[in-house]
C-alpha cells in the first residue's frame, strides 16, 4: 500500500498572531513557522502503518513557496520516504489545493491520502473533503482511530454527538484529528538522513491548475477586545458578583 | 437569487443549529428553500415547513440517507443546487463534513464558518483561531457557505406553512459503510446552546475529579465543557471539547476551571458574555479574558462554590 500525506506550513501554534496595521493580513515576517499540527498526526499515522508492515511507501506533499520545503523535510525526518513540493505563491485556496492534490494523486496513484482535518491558519476544514469529491473517493474525516483492513479502513470519527465508526474502501481520504496519535519528534540522525531523501519540485502552473483566488480578502482586522475584568478575593465575592452585578445566576 | 439550506436532523427532529443557519441564510436572501435528506424523515420535513423564514421544503427520503453520509447527500444537493445562488449549512461536524464535498463538485471556493452576513457576497469570518477577523468577498457565481451557529440567533419555529415538495434520490455510493454511532446521551443542556457552561482543564487532574464540576453543573443547569488537555488525558469524552478544533460556545456564563487558557481554547469560548476563571496560577492567560478571576486551588474553591450556590434560591432554570 502507498500513502500520500499532505502537509502545510503554517504559523506555529504557540505564536500570538498579530494583524498587520494596513489590514492586509497577519504578520508573518520573522514569525516561527511549523507543520500544521494535525498534519503531524497524519504523518505519524502513515509511519505507524508502514512500521506495521501494511504500507510500503509514504510520500509527503506540500504546496507553497520555496520555504515549504522545510515542512516536507520534517515529514521525511519522521519517516516519509519521498517528498514533493508543488511551488505556488500567494494564497492558495482549499479548492485549488485539492485540484493540485488531485493531479498528484493521478500521478502517484496512492491507496490512501492522509492530511490534517483543518489548517490552523485559515481554519477552513475543506481540503480533504474537496479532494475526495474530485476523485469520487470515500472520505473519513476527523479520524481519531484507524484500523487497517485488507482493502478498507475502519475509522472512528469525532463528531459533535460523540463518536462515529465507518468503513471506507481504499482508495480513500482520511483527515486526521489531533487525538489520532502522539506525533514523534525527529531525531538528529534522522534529520540528517532526511536531507538525502528525494524531494521533487513541481510548479503549480505546470500542472494546469488555475490557482487564482476566488475569494477576495477585503480586510483583516483584530477582533473586538474584551474589556479588562477583575480578580475577586474569594468564592463568596464571586457568587455575589455573578448574582448581583453580572446577573447571570 | 435564492438560497438552499441543508437541514441537519436526526430523521425525527430538526437539530437545533439548523435554526441558527436558517437565520443566517435568510439574511443572505429572503427567498429561502430548505432541503431535508433523510430516512423516514417526514416529521423533520413538516417541522421545517412550519418555520416562517422557509418558503419551500424539498424532501428526499430513502434508506440510503439514514446515516447522513456526505457521499450520498452530495449528488442530491449538487443536482438541486442548479436553481440556487447560495448553498448554506451550519459549520458543525455535519456541515464541515458535507459542504466542501458539495463545493468542490460545484467548482466553488467555499466560505467556511461565517460569523456575519455583510452582503449576499461578503461575509465576516474568524481566522487564526479567532485572533483575526477577515472580511471576504466570494466571486464565485454559486456560493457555498457554512455558518457559525452561535453567531446567529435561532429562527422562530412556528407560524409558517411552506409547501413540501418530494425530491428525487441520487445514486448510492458503494465504497463506504456506516458501522455505528456512539452518542453520549445526557439530560443536560447541549454544550453548543447552553446558557451556562462550566469547563474543566488539565488542572482537574483526573476524570473522577470532574464530579466537582458535575455537581455545580447540576445546580446551575449548565453544560459541561473541557479543554483539549483534559480530553487528551482521558478525563472526559471528546464531545465536551471547547476550542479551535472542538466546539465553539457562546453562553451567558462560562466558568473555566483549571484551564490555563491556550489560544486554541480561547478560540472556542472568548465570545461568551461573562467569563469566570478559577485557577491557582495567577499568571495563567485565561485571566486575561475573564470578567471575574479567582486565584485559588480549585479543589477548595469548587466545593465552596457549590455551597454558596446552595445558599441562593434563585437559580434560573
């Protein structure tokens, strides 16, 4: 079995994001970037499946500027065999990303495509589902447990009401939840080894996909700030404030 | 221009967030039609037809729709989408799972999780875990929109009498099988719509200690939430998680207990009307969004809190 894992380079989850003064976006200069957290779970799961002998090859793919190579290298350092960087500038919307991934899937012919359930920058939660639609494959979104069977996967999904279990035949798309596994860290020797693993570069324009945004970003602003609160001295004061001042109990 | 709203339901009842989505959809355009796809879901279609904002109901009923699989819903929706300018549903796990599949086949760049309708093509949506708000304009002819339910009031549920039209089935998708659903049944208010929410974090130290929270939730008729750390640690099930990758809640009162207040948690609760934080670390970021902060050991504070509440006789149900 062959697994394609899509990863995205985003502002690190620990960074306090700041809005640019001119309202055109958020500050990304000199800001720490990392792999989108649930994409780490996607890579980890693929590596675990390979370690169990049920997969032969893992290909990590990303779409973005030159620097996104780092994200692919990190995937290679934790166990992916090969990398692909599809070079594209500017905002690439999930629809365009899924069209690019469709081209990669047609070329690579994986049995499974894994990725995080949502990117923590645009919070869209679309790409996996869109790719599944374009390929006419089944989708298992928000996966917190995956059991690999002969020609299918049994996937436990986290939904609002609790959990749902579905079985999807391969080929299929899985979008991963943060609770799927505990991503490993790359060891130094593996980081060094990853530098020698093949990383192919393709231009998005060569794939014949129109990546022009369909959504115009008119402005980005800071959300309204909450007014500063107070500290109360004890529980009795808290309850009194909630009852008489805030009038919520 | 008219709007097609996808109804989320349980085959028997309309799910509450559908009502919030209806409010948002009718702000886009008054000519609002709703599509109910389900199995033996006549009562759902009837309830939807009684919502005054809804002008017409399309009802597609077949056993293949029993478990709301997006692979089966999508062909029906894309077929009916032809007649509409906007396709709308709520941005919960139902809508998140379904809408992008629809949007991709309509070749539309979906606008996810809107919190405000500025005009029929322009919307406000949070990005970066709510640390920025983006005003975005869709240039696609047909627009697929998911709405953040807690940002819109629920629509009135009675007084209307829309026509119900039987719709045609689509194809059944063969390479997926639904196995089971493990719903957590509870008599408590739903987390997403509760007036009061009390949440526990890593500071609770164990699942057993959540009984301190449960006791207060019982007293206040509150829903119980949790931080991701508490769910990851196995203290409580995933359906309680509040935050960027969990649920977004906007109650009148949110009580965060033993929660440090990571950006990702704040994303799910900082729009709450009143926020209370109980934490022994006075420097915890949760205090920066709290209207009332209590720096205290939760194992002492929670029993006292319950005791104080017991002294009050005016708890609103």
